[in-house]
C-alpha cells in the first residue's frame, strides 16, 4: 500500500510539473481581466444559498479598489489544507490587517456549502472569507488546475497564494506539488507585502 501511495504521489508531482509550465497567471495579471466572466460562491449554508437565490460574487467585487491576499488549495477537509494552510492565515490575520489588507480569501474547487462547513469547523470564518469555485472555472481561467484523480479528488486547484491590489497580482507563490507547503503559507506572503 505504501508503494502505491508513493507511486501516486510521484505521478501527481510529474503531472503538476508538466501543467505548471503553462500557467497563465503571473505577477502583473489582472484577475478580473484574466477571468472576466467568472464569479465565486461565498461560503454559506444551504438555507442561505436558497434565500440568496444562489447568488455568486463577481471577481471585480472581490478585488477592485482593494488590497487582498488570496490563497487557493486542493480541497476542504484535506490534511495540509486543514492542518497548515488555513491556520497559517488565520493565525496571522491581525498582521495582515495591520499591513492594510482589506480581506484574506480562501478559495477551493468545492461547493460553497462544503466550504462553509469546513470554515466553521476550523473556526476561521470570522478571520478569512471562504469561497467555493464549484466548477473550477476560476482556477481554469488562471491555469491553476490540477487533476488529482490519483488521490481520488478529481480536478482541483494547485496550492498557491497571491497578493492582489485593485485586481492586479503583485506577488504570486505556487507550490511545486499539491502536498507541499513551502511558499504559499501566510507567514511567507506576509513577508512579501
């Protein structure tokens, strides 16, 4: 079983390295232009979704006129995401606010209801804004998707972070593999702002 897991991990890293060479997002990218017709879904309960008529949030509403730190991850309830990635932002939220950051956003290829339950479980909903990219269109637009079928996850997001001012990417960090947590954490980007 361990050799099968190692083989899958090696395969995932190989796929990642191949896909990363074609990413369209870079420093200077305007996210609202790169993904012009994309909206994200704010984390919420099913009842909140119904009462909002399943509203979505256009990217311009998240980024225009604001300083934002956004990070993407492979999925809610997964190991590195739950144990390291989200806590690295939650534990530094006061430092981000002191640097003038208007919002810290977590996005994953999950529906907004899963993101809501996960945010509540992590007790991070007050500090971080959680958004679902239910169909992966945001990550696809930025060439930040990865096929994690080998780990039974299907199409997902790479692990990444960005500092965005008025929609423009000022800092971008993308991990070499989805299980890595070397460059996309809160401590790292905090030092880059």
